[in-house]
C-alpha cells in the first residue's frame, strides 16, 4: 500500500519569495514516481513536476523544483519567486511501477501568496 | 486547456438516481483515468482504461462502473446515488498504458451534487 502525507494544511508566502511544500511518502515498492499537481480555485488539476525514484538529480521545471530525499522518503516542492497566481491547492501524489495507472494523493496544501 | 473534455460540467440529481459522466481524452491518448474528489475522502483514483480494456482499479464502488469505447471516449456510470457521492469527478488521459513517467492530463471535472 502507498501513502502520501502532506502535513501543512495551509501555507502563506510573500510575493517574490520562495516557499517549500512538504510531502512524505510510504511505499514498499522499489520503483515509483512522485508527482505534484496544482489545483486553482477554478478546480482544474494541473501537472507541475515529476520525479522518478531512480532519478539521481532533483527534477526542475521552471520555477518549480522537487527536493527529493529518498532515504527520508520525502519529495518536497519548492516554488521560487512566488507569484500571486501561485495561490492554489497543491497535491503530492505517487504511482508505483507495478501498478502505474493508480495514483495515490495526499490531502493537499493550500498556498496563499500575499502581495 | 489540457485537451481533455468532460460533460456535463455540473449535475444535480436526487438520491437513488443514476447518472452518466462523459470524458473525451486528448487526441491520440489511449488511456483514460477516473478520479473522485470529495471533502471527506480527498482525491481518489477510481479506475483506468487503456484502449478499451480495464487496466487498473482503485477504490471504485460496485454501484459505479465505467467503460471506454472504440473511439476512446469514456463514460462513468454512477447508480443508486447517495448523498456521499456528491463530489468533483475528474477524468484524465495519457498517451500510452500509464507508465510511471507518463503525464496524466486532467479534464475540468464534473461537479455532482446529490440531493
């Protein structure tokens, strides 16, 4: 079984500053992927970034980077230079290679960017 | 716009009724996924279809069923509806069978309210 834990229900960050959203996971699988999604108030789910369990380097996508610490089973999302449009709910998710179609999601973190 | 379309956007119905949610994947995508997002259960994977065949199954109730048609669109049927079925139902699609690194593109969702 897989489990994702996001311990921060809500976070605040000042515009233009960086923010880290925490995610820890639990799995007995050796091969898995970790994902972050953004859900604005409009409701759609937007894929942000992916990290494979065997990837040696942390993933980056523009202002998003994933701080992957395999031994600690953490996959924190770092958003640099926050913008007002970053205000949204953020979900961490994982999939295992032996059942890669099935995603397990955390409860999400609501990020509010202050001007 | 992810390229995934879902109809209807909103649906209001009564307990005991049956509804059908429709999803059209991105052009060329062979896999379709269904998710349920509710306040008490969070975001849960329901089922995946690949090229017309069921490929992965999650926490889908027996009252729910899905299928993928030859033109690759998919329908999620919800029957004997209960108040607790009120949720946002997402469809997502991906190009192939759903390997780890495959991005899933989410539709805008269908918001179901059971009264």
